[in-house]
């Protein structure tokens, strides 16, 4: 069996297109090692290899996805975090989103989101967000119980995960099952609070969630209005970011017989600030933990 240091060194040589290195198949076999350190180094090596776009296909062909998901479920915390990061890297390829979701990764990612280190939680959130671009994975995430931990992170300003929680909620809210689950989680009060006081990108994501929740649901719309969503949204159209102002410029408020925007007008305010989902086109390098999520959301939200 190759040494731990040799496994990692090999992955860097392969990343730099050196040929004298173990093929992905050998690293995939090492993922099943009973030795936790060997498993950790094998998944780390695969993460390093996956950064290079040309290696992603070979890793998947070697059958890595199933074994990486097993490490994500049962490995040490370090191995689970690197497994999550590897799945994110592989999910840059759209076809892999389907395979990764079908392999059972999403419940394990949600578990890591709940109990991981700060780095592990961000790895999990980034992977969940990217996987959920594929419509079928939205339903998988909702059925696996993603909304409850997202709401907990959203309510805990000290978690450092508010950006991630809101961005995932925004993408899940576009799915009917996600919309229902978010509404059942009593999300409107905290969403209205964030749109009043949150950072600009968070406020835009909240507008997306509110639009989805309130469309066709007068009870949710009434609650949002009672909590002051109209005023907060109007303030955002006047004093928000350039992106919010551009969206607000397309606002067509239907004039009602009273001064209030009313139900239709409020919905138009939400709609004017909706992010538009776009497929993530990928990157030649895997961003750092602190920047990868922002890069994903920047790609997802229209510029």
C-alpha cells in the first residue's frame, strides 16, 4: 500500500499533468481502506485531482462517486469534509449532479451541515447549493429535511452561515415541495427581518423566497404585508444595490383604489428583485472555502 504522503504528492503531480502517478482507480480503491488515515489521504488526493477539469471524467468513470459518498457518510470528520468538497468539485459537470444526487449524497451532506466544523458546514452548503441547481435534487434535499437546519442557521447570526442558508432557500423555493416546506417552517417573520436589516445580497435572496412563498398563497402574502414587507421592499428599490435598483426599474405596480400596493403590487415588488437561475459553467480551479460559495451565487444570480 502506498504511503500517505505519496498518495497526496501523487495527486499534485497528476494535477500538474505528470504521468508517473497512480490512476484514479487506485485512489478509489483506497477509499474503502479500513485505515482512517489512508481513507482521508485518498479522498484528499481525489479532491486535488478533481480541480483539474480534465480529471473529472476519469474520476467518475473509475466509480468514485459511490465510494466518496460512503466516506461522506462514515468517514472521519476530515474525510467527510474533503468528500463534500470533492462532490462539489465533481458536480460542476451537470451530468454528475444527477449521479451524485442518486447516490444518496444529499442526506449525508445535510448531516455534515448540521454537525460539521465551520469549514465542513461551508463545504456541505456549497455542495448542496450546486447539486440543487438540478431540479430533481431540490426534491431530494427537501425530503431529506434540509429546511429545518437552514432555518436554524438563518436565525443564528453568529453561525456565519446566513448567506449560505438564504441562497439555498432561494433556489429551493422555486420548487413546489420546497415552497411548501419553507412555508410550513414559519419562515416569513425571519425573512422580513432579514430584508429590513440584512446585507444587500441577502435581501435580494429574501425577495426571491418571498416571491415564491406568496405567489398563489394569500395567507403568506397577508402575513408578509402585516410584518412590513411592503415598506422594506420599497426601501430596497430606492436604496438597494445597483442590481436591486435595476430590477426595481422593471417594476410594474398595478394601481389599486387605495394607497397601499395591495396584494398584486406587493407580488410585483418581490418579482422585480428575483434572481434568475443559471447553470453553473464550472471553473478550472476550486475556489477557497471563503470564496467558493460567493462565486456560485454570483453565477446563479443574473448580473
